[in-house]
C-alpha cells in the first residue's frame, strides 16, 4: 500500500511540474504568464518560452484569446535613446535555443482587453505557428509587479524577430 501511495504521489508531482508545458508537433510552450491589469486597462501582455525540436525554425505569426479583441506580437527597441514598443510580423523559434518572450523584450500584446487580468486566474491563449499550426496554452495571471513566471526555468533571453 505504501508503494502504491508513493507512486501516486510521484505521479501527481510530475503532473504538476509539467502542467505548464504545451506541445504542437515539435513546438513546446512553457511558463506562459501575464501581469494582472487594472480594471480600466485596455492592454496587457503575455510572456512565455518557445522551443522547437524540429530541424528547421518555425515562426510564431499570430494569436487569439477571449480576453482581448486582438493579439499582436511585439518587441522593445531603443530609438533615439528611448525604449519603444513595436509590433513585429513574426517571432522566430530556432532549433536548439529557447525563444524567451519576457518583459522588456519580445512579448504577446493583448489589445482591447475584454476583461481585467486578475491575479491568480488563468486564460487561454491560442498561438499560431507558420508550420506547427495552432497551440492553445493556459496563461497564469501573476501580480501586477511580477517580473518573471514563478515557475520560470531560467532560460536565457533569445529569439529573433521578422
């Protein structure tokens, strides 16, 4: 009986540890999170880590979610000494190097929020890849002051944009 209980506990721990990993073909999405928003906020952002096990890169080209009217792919660029956010057409996911979407870098913008992002809740986000197709992930809403996902695995900030 103890062996059965120990096995069940190990299985439960393994399931929880991998609950924030989602796959679509060779694409893996990990650590999807967003900051809580004020009740009047019109925009928010989602952050995550993308990787591929394919031999060729793939491109994140679009997204959708019921919590926003539209989803845009963005980056931050330094222009004339000022950090500015800019929309990009796609975000490359290259083999062998995680593409980290994080505050101050590449990210998924949620434009026209239809509901506030509430700390402790989650929402679905569908990501569209050029080759792998669609994958829907659960985005965990953290504190408005969060700087990274609580379960962040320490990936380096990599990724390119088109």
